[in-house]
C-alpha cells in the first residue's frame, strides 16, 4: 500500500507537468519528503485488517472475517482510487490539493461537471475502477488471513469438510492455545507502534499536511502531499467554517460596513519616522507567551530586567494587544497581518496559507534573504507549510541541532542554544552584503516551564520567563558588538500572553503584550501609546520602509496620520475582547453576554470584525 501511495506522486506530476516543469531529482525529493504522510495514511488504513488478523487467531473457523475484510478492501480501494484520480484531475483546474471543499460542488453535479466532456468523465471513471480493482486484488493477496487460508488448502488439500477438519486439528489443543496466546500478546504489543506511526512520531506535533513542504515551488509541495490525508484532515476545518458563517452573521452587509468605517484603513500618510534607514536588515524575535504580565507594564520588571532596559533604549509600544491565545494564531497575525479566529487555526489551513500576504514574501520580493529559526518541531500545527508558503526560503528547526544541543527538553532546543545559533546566523548573513529578514520563535517559556538554570524565583513560571529574558539580553549585548548592529532593526514581541494566577480573560492585562523596536537602525528612544494589534506590525513596518502594503487588508500603519480610530481585538474559543478609547470590554460568544465592561459600540464593532474576517477566511 505504501508503495502505491509513493508511486502515485510521479503519476500526479507527469499528468500536470505541462504548467509545472520538474527534474528527476525533484521527483525523488517529492517522494522522499512525502513518505511520512504516506506511512501515516497507510497505518490508518491497515488498522482494520490488523484487528481482524488478531481476531482470526481465535475465530479462524468463522468465514465472516474474510467477508468483512473483503468489504473493507473494496471501500479502501475505491477511496484511494477516487482520491488519486480526482486529485490528479482537479489540480489543473483548482491549483490546490484535494480537500473537503470539493463536497459542496457535488450538491450541484450539473454545474460541477459542466466544464468537462462526457468522454473526460468516462475515462476517469474507468481509471478509478481499474485502479480500485488492482488495489483490491493486491490487498487481498497480502492479507495474512487470506495467505494462511491458501497455504492450508495447499498443504491439507480439499476433499470435503471432513479431511480439512482432520488436517487443521492435527496440532494438540494445548499447543494450539499457547500459539494463539503468544500471537495475541505480540499483536497487542504492536498497538502502541501503530498509534505512534499514525500520529507521526512521539514529538509534540502530529501528522499534518505542512510537514512534507520542502520547496519554494508550491507544485512540488503539493505533489508531496498525500491526497487522501489532505481530504480527510480538512473535514473538521471545513465543517467548523460553515458553522461559524451562520454564528457570526450578526448584521446585514450594510450595517457591518458602517460599523467598520475607519477600522481597517491600510494607507500610510506622513507616518512618524522611527528609523535611520528605509532599508534595514530586520530581525524579528517572537517570544513564547511573554505577555505584559511579566514585564514592567505590570510592575514585574524584576522578572524581565533586560526587556525593561530595552524598552527604555528603543521604541516601546505600550498598548499592544495579542490577537489570540495560541502560537499558531499569533504567528499568522504577526507575520501575515491576518486576524485570529475563535475556533479555527488559519495556519492549519494549507490552502488558505498560500493566499495570505506576509512580511517575508514582500521582503523577499525586494531582494531580502528570508530565514526562520526555531528550536522545536517546525511541523507543529502545519508551521512548516505556512512558513514555506508565505516566503521563508530557509527554515532551521530542532533537526538542525546536534543531539547534545537538543538535550532532554520536551519542546526542543533551549533558548540559550538557539540564540547562540541566531547570533552566528546574523553574522553570516551580514557578511553576504545582501539584506535579510530573519525570524526566531523562542520556546523555553512554555509549560512545563523547565529551563536549564538555577532557580531565580520560587515561581517556576516566572523563572522560565526570567531565563528567556537572560537569553535575549545576552544575545542583544553580543549583537551590539558586531558590525551587523548598525543597520539592523530588532523587533521583539510575543506570540501571545498566558493566563497567570487570577489574570484571566476578564482582565485587560490578560492579552496585553510588549512590542519593542531596537537596534542600530532605530533613530531614538520613544514610547508609543497607540492601541494596536499584532496584525499591525506589517503595515507599520512597511510604512517606515516606504513599501506598499495594500494586500494586508487587516493591518494598519499605526504611525500614519490616517490611523484615527484606535481599536484592538483579541479572541479565544469562547469569546472576544475589545480595546479602544472607551476602555476594555469582553464578551462571551457562548452565553452571548458581557463578562467584563459593558455592552456598547465597541462590542458591536467586535462582532462586525468577526463577521467580516470570517467571510474573508472562506475566500481562496
């Protein structure tokens, strides 16, 4: 089965080669990178045969097991054949891998098939039948139950029920029972291996489409994706989007637009100038979970003394709000200027990721080298797929560190080691003379809060953020002593904040985060109190660089004269919070009631944003 899944890839590539040329080496890359999803898919498909084989050890006389397996093989063979043929055929029309978005079109088959001829459909139906038949025959022949039955017939011969029965029972009952028991125990011991294989290993992340992305050429990435896995994994996301469309239709289209007037003005007009150059090298440090709870903004500067120092030396945005509460959401908001959603992770939507704007893609188009560095698993929540799709040319993750460097941390390589790698990387990039944009995501300030240092605080959470701060401070001090510092803008901000002690979603501090711009490219120290979101980084940065950013529809240049209506929003699975001139308000989507603040225009605006952004989410 795995071989069939692998061989389907070059067939897919050959069929669609007209608009997507490739080399033999790239075919081998596609097959080698895609094999992890193929193995995971195959393990899911052979669970039933495996369990039936276990049962057959005790119920070998019952012919119903063979019939059950044959029925299952018919279904699996048909699904595989249908997925392969549909994926290969539809790609030339849609340009993306087969997923559950195909289902709505089947409700109107006339329109769905209007663009193809009768013969086109007939040929593909025949191919589906042929491929399904071949796969079915192979699966039947390779089944242990079927092989044992055939072997028994050859050895014993068939001359009626009586001779066969004598042959099968020539082993003593005691010996037969012992053999069955051993086979059962071995089978049960194999179950954990099945589970590990299906989820994609023992790491924190599970199998996802993005883990096979390896190239800036999307056709090669698409070719590596297993279509059946892509289709089945997209079911939950598609269903949720449909449900939210109904849930978030609060207003008429006209009312929604009126409520959003002035909220998403993407223009940059005469922005305040913060930088000494319009072409700086840019280092973006995304700090895991480091909300303002742990910085000087909440009187906890003793936990993060280096951040406190950096906020005084550089440009400190004192009123920045995280868009959401998870890393996968925060990264998309920061890097693509795209809002977060209560129930969906945009990063996990491989198809949507390909259409998103991004800081990396824009800068890459301006000649910048783009690199992403993370000490953990880059396949987590489809991160690799998202990063590759949005313009990062090079991704460095835990697999690029030695065993000694990885240590025994659950999440990956600790921040001290990764900041060391980052410093070496910055020096190398600076020596090339080519402008660069590098992003690092930290990881040590994450539960279980284990960090490789002596306790500074009794509170292990504070201790973890102190470790992050020490690593960052040491890195900045070393960077200042290099030639790279002079022309570099260092942007520091968290992916999200965390719930800590009694600071929950009913408190304004829960989602307040520090954003600091430092580096030799910063003209002077400054504090900026504009209310803003993570999503506003892209437009604000490009406004400073004099670059257009119209494609970032939900990102505002908060330093522009056009930024008149200050508004920020955060959401989580159960509700959303708003921040504006009226203060902080929080609303529960479950109870449809206020949980902090009071009902008013701010909440109406928040609902309108959910409605408008959810509509955009459904667009390709």
